[in-house]
């Protein structure tokens, strides 16, 4: 269902609207495939992980000079083997969210992923043939300016708006779908790098939200206490996508770009 000549969302339920068209009316999903865009990724991660949530230590982050002022970047050892995506708010030009895929190490396919370094796994992926096509969804972060509920400001993907950023009603209805926008980026990276399996360590609340969208991950170990409970998971994109299409077709259309990346 739409409202008026611009076809804006008439309801928060994505099944009642052309989510793909409306999302792209307000947001862009773009690869951070230049040095300048990767710096935007690291700046946004510093804002979310160090300033907004305190999950990482600001003093551990490198400092650079940009336009005559000092800025800090949140970078770790896995970024050298990662691909990154950004969600950008078209009206303001602000970067709203970011996510990365930690890719197989090009030299040593058995090199560990973050999940393997921090979580006791019941079912780690040990087959070298599979590990050549294994990636970890990581550094999943949404800026607090593009979150919905103030009670969730201290979560990485929770959703709580900053009063300094004005959102029109139709934009505000899209904020809970920022997660879906990031998954569109994840799927594009997945196809570009021939990935068949996803590792992930996620907040249980985020996993519940993803299930509402039809995005299902399988637990592969006990919850760990790392800045709150986190659950190690595994999924296969080619099994996840048909489930999304069955449960929530508009979300599938946004994530796959109407089947282009299915």
C-alpha cells in the first residue's frame, strides 16, 4: 500500500509496501571500495563501537588528520582481508550503517576467523574446501542517529533517533529496516567473493529481529559474554534466501535487488 504520488510507505509492515523502491528513495547501499570510503567505514565504526557503546577502547584506535582536524579510526587485524559496505542517507549524505565480511585468508585457508578466536564452537568449519568459500559477517553497526528506540542506543544494531537529525515520517518508518539494508550489502559481497557459508556472532535480540524478516542462522556454540551475550552462528546463503522469500517477499526483494543477487 502506498500513500500519495511519491509512493511512500503507508505502514511499518514491509509486506504492505514496495520496500525496495522506498528504501532506495532515501538510502544508498554502496561498497567501500576506495581508500576514502574505507576511511568512512572506520570513522563510523569508531563512533559506534567506541563513542556510542564503549565496546572498544578509544585509546586503542589510530588517529589521523583529516581536513586539518584529528579523527580516530576503529581498525583491527581482520580488515586487511575484509570487504566492506556502507548505507548512506541520501538527503543528508550521512553514513548510517556499515558491515564487513571477513574473507578467507589468501595465503592460509585455515587462518582463524574472529569467531574462532573468541568463541568455543561446537561445530567449527574445518573442511579446507568449505573454508575457501567461508566468510564471517562482522562489525555490524548502525549509527545512533538512525536507530529507533532510545532504550536500544547501547546496542550495535538496535534502533534509537538522535533529536538533532530530522526524519520525515516515511523515513522514520524505514529505520527498523536498516538491518535489511546491511544484509543487501552482505549479499553483494557474498556473490562478489564466491562465498557459500557465513559465520556470525550476533546479539540474541538481533537474531530475533532477523527471524522476523525470514533471515535464519543456526547456533554452533554456547552464548558468550562479550559486551553482553553474543551467539556464534553459521548459515548458508543459498538456504537462507529461499526462506526469506517464503516468509517476507519485500525483504527478499530488497536484499537480492529484486532477484539480481539471488
